[in-house]
């Protein structure tokens, strides 16, 4: 019997992942760490870009259906939401929730960690990185029909914008506009 422990496959499918603005005390430093994790392995889409795309969805509500519509426009396979709660003795709890772009639904498991101080570092960073990338890798990709549907869905205002094409800032971090 041969057991081989291998690191995450390098050929994992790159996905487009939205990192929404984190909530709570000290959230910025945690959000930056998560953005770097996403950028290292996948294509990062900013929460600001998500908000702009959501404004183009008629009657947008932040429920599963609304999230699904915006994710399709952005061709995003997932969204990461984060909340930071300050605990006693300089400790902070980071909770990450992930939504599937294909359905808009939350995945079953949240990622939660309590750390000392206002940042992720060392073994805590490594632990969150592994859990987050595993969760992202488990997200379904866009199939050809969904990609074509997303490309064909405009925002309905006749200006040709709102379909998530690269010409409207889809690549990079989306912060340039």
C-alpha cells in the first residue's frame, strides 16, 4: 500500500472570485490578506466592481437570485464575504462565507478563525489560505451555456455595457474606474 501526500494540484482551474468589502473592527487588514490569497491562485474581482454590476441588474436584491445574476454578468464562480468580530484580550475572529456564483447560494461550511491581533500571519494565514483555496476549488465552474448566457445578458438599457466583457474593466483588480 502506497500513500502519497501531495500539495494542491497546480493545474486547478483558475476561477474569477469576488471579494466583497469585509465588515467589522479591523476588517481592512483581514480583507487585504484574503485578496492576496485569491490573487495568488485565481482572478480577483473587487467588491466595488460587483456593486457597479449590481446597479445594472433591474430590481437587484442581495438574495441568491440577485447574487447569481450579478455573478453571471461578471463571469464569477464565487464570492467571498468576511466579518471580523473583536473579542477579549486583543483577539479577533474572522468568519468567511462563500457564495457560489452559479446559484448565488452560500456553500455549506463557513471558515472561522480567532487570531491575536488585527492581521493574519504565520500558521493562521496558512490555515485560512488552505481552507479558502479548497473551498474555491470546490466551486463549480461556468459551463459553456452559462458563459454564453452571461455574455448575451446585457443590462437592458441599450448602451452595450453591462455584460462583463474585458473592455469594461473585467481584468485586473477592477479598482481603476
